[in-house]
């Protein structure tokens, strides 16, 4: 038989036996099989050699004077857990075998034994040492990769004990304590959002896969600080072959620069919008002076041209107004006047006000009245939200269509639905409808003028009230927007 298939690999073997013929025979046989063999005549010498050098395989005589084989085996296991121990014994009883296995023996070989018997046992041990080396190499490679990742890595078991982490994670979360190996997650951080997504992963059903994410601030409560960190955490489960959840893997990325860039962009948009609104208003005023004939008689042709200019300038004014509103919302400047609000009253007033617009297109605009509890909200903001949604529903519904507004209680939330029988939105465009400046363009809607900021404003206001907004739609079959606002 071939003991070692890969001749570039030379396992280091130590034979500890008080019988010279056993030491000499093992050394001769194993050396011919490309092994590096050392021998020791008793347990004391063997332990000294093990303390000075690592051996892949140690063959240990069970019955020796002085330090016995069991004690040597235990010391080998203690000092070198990756070494494979093989017991040589002339008393191969079941009790000896069980005791040797408890001490960490991989296998045993009874005396007297043939060269082939030795080769078979050592061959199995060699395969085990190669496997252990592969595992150790893979662990080292994984640790090296993880340690040099720019993002934070956090692996926990199903009891939320830390299995693996890297220096980037420790730095991001500001941890300066001792080693976190096998420590509970609470020893590293008490951040509720990070703990929340990890809990969500560990609560998944077997075989279920989900990615949970959250934005966290390690130094929560210091929002005004210039060195505030913003982190994006994403967690996924890791499972065994049967799909059982064994733990979670979380990746943390520093998104502080993106946050600051977004703040700079918002400040720039706000500044530009503010600066252009005043001259645009002046231009509109001067156009009205001309169209009203206050600067002299205007011909029908000139009046038509001035009208077109006026509509374009008015569109720019509306764009600047919406950009300013969006900047104020994101800066938290328009939600200072929250009060107890009856949302149904606001909806009824808006529906009544827009009846004229709906009637011009022969659209049925209805509201299903309901007794809704009061919520804490900013009145003007709520008017802006539902004014946008109802206006959009009328605008994107062809003549003869229907728009319906409905309010109901869903758990701890108020849910307001604005449904229409309009053009609808294609499934591939649905994820983008709340993006700034994004507008659904089809042959039926291309003629509709808009800024693409209405829905982003709606989303920003609703989220500032700790609510959510979503849309369901099918092209050619209308759309329904759902706004959920917390009751308390």
C-alpha cells in the first residue's frame, strides 16, 4: 500500500517505546515511507522532545516504566491538540481502548504487529493530519482576510455569543476591552438596532434566508458632533446542510462620508433653490405687467408667447419651492408644530377642495368616512402628503376613472389608502417611484408636466412622522398608495 500519496509532504513522527526493536522497526519502516522519524526510549525523554518540537503523529507505548503512556498521551493532547496520538500496546483490551480514546488517542495498534499493520494505522493518521492542516490553513486564511477587510465583520452563534470579529469592527464600535472570543454580544455593544437585526436573523425558520439591514450610530446621543459615525449593518444567517440556523454574520460599513455628502448636496440644493426663486418671481411679475397691458398694448401673438414663457417660469418656481420644502423636511425644520390631529377631517377637506379638478376630467372622487383616532402630527405636513397623493391620482387617471380615499386602523397604525383606476406603474419602475426627480414616462403619461419631487416629499414627511409609505400598482390597472402613521 502507498502510505503517503503526496511525496512533497513528509509527516514528522515520534515513536516512544521502551523496546529498542519496536523503535528501530518503526523507524525503518516509516522512513522508507517518506516520514521524518524520531525515537524516544521512555516517557520522560518523549515529553522533553515534544516540548521542543511539533510532531504530526506520536506513537506511544502504553506500558512503560516511569511516566506511562496514558500520561504521555494526555500531555501531548494538552500541548499540541493538532498532534495525532496512536497507542502501541500489548494489552489491547476494551477498557484500555476506551481510556486511551478518552485521553485523545486517534487509534491503537496491538503488539506484535506487522509492517503492513503499522502502515495502515499510520496511513489513516496521515490523512487525519492533512485534514487538520487543511482546516488550520483555511482558518488562518479566513482570519487574515477578515482582519484586513475595511468593513467590520461580526459572527455570532445562535446564543448571540461572538464567534469571529475583526479589528475594523472593534474600531467602528469604539470597543477597547479584552478579547471578545465567546463573549456575549452585549459585551461588545448595546446598540439596539444592531442587536435587533441579529435577533431577527436568529429567529428565522430553518431553511429561510433573509438579509436584514439597519443604519446605526455607535455614539448615539452625540448627533451634533462633527466626528459622529454612521454605519450600515447588514446581517444574514449561516446554516448547516439541513437548513438549521447556526448563527448570524453581520457586515458593518462606514457610510459617514455618504451622509456628509448627502448633507452637502441638500445644503447646495437649498441654497440654489432659494437664490433662483426670487429672480424667477420677479420675472413672473414683469410678465404679468406685460400681459396686463400696463407697459403698452400687447398683440395676440405676443400674448401667446408671454403665456408660454409664464408657464415655463411658473414651473421653475414650483420646482424651486419643492426643492426648498424637501430640504427643510430632511433638515427637520417643518415638523416643529405637532399636535393632536383628526386625519379624517384633513382628508375630507382635501377631497372637497379637489372635486372641481376631478369633475373637469369626469373622475369620481370619493372618500370612505371612518371614525379614526387622533394622531400626533404636523397639520401642514399631512395636508402636503395627501394633497400630493390625491392630486397624482387625479392627474394619472384618464377621464371617466375613479379615485377613492380610505382610512382604517391597522394594529397600532392608521392606514390611509389612495386608490385610482389610472394608468398604473410597470413592475420594474415601482422601486424607483420615491426617488428624487424620477418620473414614470409612458406614451400615455409623457404629456403630464411634473418635477418628480412630489413622492419624495411624501416619503420624507411620512418617515419624519415614524410612518411608512408604499405603493401597489399594475400597468393599465391603476395604483394604490398606502400611508401608515403610528397612533402613539
